[in-house]
C-alpha cells in the first residue's frame, strides 16, 4: 500500500505504508515529472496517473516502479482523472474535453467536447455505463459511455466544481462553492442540501449514507447524506485541507487527508462510534503545498476502496505485459525526506497522443 500525493512544487510523492501495531509512512520516491503544479491524481490496481497545469498526464507503473510515459491529448490544465476498473481511464481538462483512454495500450478511444468552458470534475457510475461531468458553462451533463454520447444536460444556476457518485450508484452529489446538493438517480432531482461555512475542496462517500467533506479550513466533517446532518467534526490539520481519500482494509475504515500545511495523515474511522473523532494512525510532513491525493492499494482484489468501483469485465490489463518499447534514460531523483522545490525551467514536451519515454523509479533511501 502506498500513498501518492501531488503538490504545487511539481512533485509526485510516494510513501509506503507499513502496517503493524503502529502504522508508519516511509518515503519511497519523489519524482519531478511535471513542469507545472499537479492538479489531479488517480490510481488503479497497477498504475498511478497525474494531471498538471502543464497540460500533460504522466503514467507510473507502481508495481515495476517505472515511469510509463505521458499522454498529451489535452490543450489546457488537466483538472480531473478517474479510472474505471483496470481497463479504462477518463480525463477532463480546461479545454472542455473528456478523453476516454484504453489503459492496456494507452490509446485515446474517444475525445468528447463535453463543456463550452472548462471541465471541472467528472465521476463514473459503478456500472461503468454512465458518467457525470460539471464545468464552467453552468451545466451538469450525463454521458452514455456505452455509445460515447451525451444523454442528458441539466442547467445549473452557478458553476459546480465537484460531482461524485455514491458507491451504489443510486445517488450523486454536486458541489457549488460551499453547497452540496444530493440527487437521486431515480428522479434526477435534489433530495437534500448540505451547506458548509467555507468553500469545499474535496468530498468522499465513506458508505452510501456517509459523506466526508473537507474544504478551506482545518476540519473534516462527516455528514449523513440522507438527513444531511453533521454527525462528526474534528480538526485534522493546521491549514486548509485540499483532498481526502478513503478505503477499507481488513475491516478497518481508513481516511487519508492532505493539507496545505504539508502533512498527509491517516485516520481510523469507527463507523459504530461515528460521533467520536477518528484516531490518528500516522502522519508525514512532505514540506510541500499539497494539492491532490490517492492511495495505491497493492492487491486491490483483496482490499476494498471506497467508494466501490465495479470492475471491468473485459479487456483487463495483463499484469505481466512487457513494457512499451520506448527509450529508457536515467533521471535524477530527490530524496524523499527533503522538501520539494520545483525549478520550473524544464521545457515542455512536444504534443502527441501516445505514451512517451520510460524511466526507472529509484527508491528514496
């Protein structure tokens, strides 16, 4: 299991999670892959992908610890990334496009002009047949992924910046600044609203009825999505929280938070004592301004991520497939216990659609 986090300083961090009586986070790698700040990160059973303001998507093979290449389809900041199972990836960007990628050969299967403005967020239904997206054109759009076309457009009064399906796919949430509207799929109408004091930066379904919300303050808040009541609130950081992730391992519900204070923290959540603050399992100071977070769960078949992702039934990635035949070269890595400082002087890559070079990930000592 490994925490991966991106930051304003153009760095991707990797921290191995050592389990035991006391959980610890051990620096694994620190990679300067982008020429601008990181804006999104996503993981599946094998790969981690990062999006950036440099308009590229970088791919990392987490099992072989090599940089797998780059996807250069977008002409704008890559704002959102989401895997579906082990076969597909969806990306959204400020160019208004949503791209559907085959993650076996890293080919762009379809590029959809999704919004007149930026794509700010997307979410794939657990069935893999539908996706939702929101953008700066004040619309919420439903996509038929089987046919690759628009299925429904809902006009919003303001621009939304987050959309997220529940684990069952029976409801979804749309976030506009500090307001969360809860929708039922059956009626496509709002069944409840949650208002917070500050702007919301990330939201995660722990279960179908339990929502974790973080934003421009130091606290994590847990809400009942049915009653919209706040069940628990606790101070997690010294600065605003940028992202939150959750998963279940060996019966434990784990929350992971990343903040502008530089810390990534792991929390144990007791669902039977939801009104009590979660206990801190471990933490690490990256000394960077964190922007995005994910957890790579090695052996994902045995470990359930929240929210659940239905696995694709075909075109599964062969874990023993040979790497793409591209030129390898050695790169310089930064020690995992040092602060990240991007130089911002690297030249931008030439535009193309396929993965580029591979480089070996060297572990931090």
